[in-house]
């Protein structure tokens, strides 16, 4: 069985902007899903696993800042990287993006090679984080199993399981 990576979610109300981002990402070998509003983005993130979110700031309804905060504050999606992609290139907007817990910020117009490099970098960091979490879980499981085996030498299995 082959492993298919989760798609990258592009969130932008402008179909031309979504197409530009889709073209760069698909050309880089990434699967892509799209949303044209913050509400739809949150529905997708809640419904299916996504690798990364490319999020415009200026959206109808919820702003990209609000969407980013909701993604990052939900324990089920808090580890999902978010890159803000916006025409707002001023320092205040960048600061607000990072205060919303965005992982990265890219100003429009997007330069394709920069986008692909930043996506790869963010995904590489996420993979390292997931690998560390898996290693920590394996270590904790191993410790628990050794402790359980030690206790079972001196107590009944039922007592150990209860503990």
C-alpha cells in the first residue's frame, strides 16, 4: 500500500490567486485542496487531515488571522503549519500574522521558488517534530512495559493492570 501525503489547503477568495498557488504546488508534486472562505477552510481542516494551510488574510467573513487562531487553538489541528499569504506586506500585518500563531508569512505577489522553498522547509520541520513525538511515545511505551514486567515479577497480573 502506498502512502499518499495529506494535501495542502489553499485558502483565498480570489480564484486567480488560488490557481497561481495551485500551479506552483502541484508543479512541486503536492496534492492540493481549496477553500474560498475562512469558514470553508475550518470545515475542511475539521473534516480531513491537511499537511499545511496557505491562508490569505483578507477573506469574506472570518479574516485569515481569525482562521489561523482557531486552527492553532484547536488541540486536534494545533500542529498544522499555517503560512499567511497576503498582499498586506506591512510590518503591522506581519506582526499580527505571527501573533495569530502563523508559522510563516509570504507577501503577494508570490514568487514560486520562494513559496516552494518555504513550504518544503515548514514540512521538513513538521516531519522532524512528528518524528520526535513518535520517538518520545515509543520511549514512554517501552518504559511502561519494562515497569509493568518488573511489577509482574512480584504481583499478580490483575493487580498490575489495576495499577
